[in-house]
């Protein structure tokens, strides 16, 4: 191990076969362009290099690339069945009242009708009420403004998901 004490997950990620690393990246973000850019920049000297590469790739995504990335995210309040990642990230909605869940469903549908994609927010650490308030606030945005907010939120989500890869302990 080097003196920088590179996290074992990053060492493993750097050493993965290309198709396995690509699949891991697509699990983090459904944009194939983003995943290819991160894959092409391997090996990473440290976690921050990976996060900076992610941010850079995210900044360069086209509207179509963003749409592909968003398609990998379930609506807030309806995590994918059997998907521990979306369930963990949306934990703030898990204990929400039925009224709040119903309101969130209506807001999600209105948002999706206006913008053509799911409401996307970095839900980690947010309560159901905070997510509801965010969709209420953002539904009034112009599409161009909302696309840039979504880009920022995706970048936050990607960093959290990449950190999980980096910090992952060796599997026995």
C-alpha cells in the first residue's frame, strides 16, 4: 500500500476489468457518456481525482445524456423494489404520512408532466417534508434552469455513490 493509504475500494475499482468497472459506474449513474469518461480516466490516484472526474463529466453532459441519467432514478417516494440504493437514498420518505406520500405522488406527476422527467433531488439526509417543499419550489422553474439544478443534484448523488465504491471494504 502506498503512503497515501489509498482506500481499498478505489484500489479494487482501478483494477477491475473494464466491463465490470463500467457496470459499477452505470449503477452509480445511468449515463453511458458519464460512465465512459470516468472509465477512460482510470486509474485514479485518489478519491478526490475520481470525484473531480465525475464533476467534470457531469458538467459536459448534453440534455440527452442528462435524460439518460435521470431515467435511472425512480420517483421520490417510490424507490425501485429490491433496490437498496434507492431505498437508502429515499429513507426520508419511508416514514412519511400517507397524506405526505399522496401529496408527493401528485407533485411528482405534475413535475413530470411539466419537465418530461422525474423530479430529481439528492434525497440523502432529507426529510419527506424537505423533498416536498423542494419540488413545490422547483416546479415553477423554467426548463433550462431546472435542467441545471438537476445536473447539480445528479452530481451530488454521483459523489455519494462513488464514495460508496471507494470506501467499500474487501468482500470475503
